[in-house]
C-alpha cells in the first residue's frame, strides 16, 4: 500500500539444519591445507556488532566513503529506478547504506525492499534502519546470497529491480567466483533492471594493513570471535589466547588475508563437528580474503557478465568505487 510501512520476519532454516551445516563447514575447512573457515562464520550477533564497530574506525574508510557517494548520487540512482521498484540488498549490515539510498526516493515511487543476510541480528538491525528511512515495504530473508537470490520477486506489475551489493562484499571472493555470482544475479533480472556494486580499490599497503589490523584491536576481536562462536555452538575447545590475529597484503593476488595463527603446537577438539584439529606452532586458519580492484576491473566484470556500465563514482581519497550497471 502506498505510504505504508510493513515488515516480515526473516525466513530461517531449522536450528538442527543450521548446526549440521556449521559442523560440516568447520570439519571440512579445518581438514584442508591451509586450514580455512568460511567468512560467513564471522557474522554471528557479536561478530556483526564488532563489524559495525570496525566501520566506525578512522583506519577503515570503506563505509564512510560509500555513504558519501550514496548521499551525493542517490537522487540519480532513484530517478533511474522509476515507479514501484524492488530494491534487493545482499548483505545489508546495519542497513545504513541502503537507508541513505531510500532517503533519496520519492514516497510516490512505492519501493519494496528485499534484505538477504546469513545473520539474524544484522537483518533485524537493517530492517529497523531501512523502515525508519522511508515508507517502504521490507522483506528479510535469512539465507546465503545464492539462496536469497532465488526469493527475489519477479517483475510482473512491479517496476525495475535493483540488486545492491555494497560494502565491498564481493571482494571476499576470487575473480572467477565473482564472475559466476554476477551471472547468477543477471539470471534473476530482466533487461533494464539495475545492479549497484561498491568495491574497495587498490591503495598503499600501509593503509590496507591499518584497516585490517587496527591499533585498537577491534578487527582482531572480530576475527577471534569466530572461535568463540565455534566453542559456543559446536562445543569446540579453542583457547583464544593460543591464537593471534594477523593481516597480510598479497600484492600478487591483490588481496588482504586475515589469519588466526596458532602460537603453539596444539590439538583442538571440535565438539559436535565430530573431529579434532591439530596445529603446529605458527600454523594458521585462513578466515577471510578481501580483494582490491582497479576502477576499470569493476566495469570489466559487469561487461563480462551481462551488464552495461551506466555510471561510476569514485572517492579518490579513500580509493572506493560505486558503480551502477543495467542488465542487457
């Protein structure tokens, strides 16, 4: 209904299935060489709160740069959407970025918002933030991005669909995976629909390391919290004091890696995962990668996956790009 605000509860998998998926991911990842944990494990309720704190740090410029670009160019994007749009954000975090875009909409546009995230806490916060920004109807879906895309409404009597992947979320995967993911997004859109991507750009190594290993230790707490989660949800027995946070810039791969480094030889029971993880001193768990791009890389990705670049806005001080595409 025009001018009304509605919210629907997050759709979620049964707890037993979520726990089984968690156990399988941990068992598989910690048996690899090097050991890995999927980055979505970082975003439980506490992890999401710690990430929001990271976004406020002076060394982490991504969020402020993106908010500034959205505030300045939101009216241009809103005008491109037209009447009765569907706006889908994959990984909304606190919802602040999407709320900035919503504020640029005319209430007469009657926008419908679709939020997708694995974190129930993030979804609830984003729902509150977005509904406070304007008269929009909000649906939240607790799922991976891939599963969430399957729930995107069809065009029918609605206007254009805009899929937004902000906060450099796409930077957490390899180029080939980003290509495959953008093709999946394109598959749920029709010609003329829109894609909005925010991606962090390559910058000096010192700036990158300060952002991912900040002097206050907030990022270190965010990284170690994944072990807290495994102890709580799987009854694993990680000793937090036996693992150190480390961030490394890999220029040959254009990415920052986050590791948890074992400070001694140790064996860790993994509880409900039904196995153990053995570490030698100095061995690490790879918890996240954050790829950095050139502005031209971003437009190339769109062209390779069925999109036409329409506009690109770059914060040159923070080295961050916001790019609007239309589907072909």
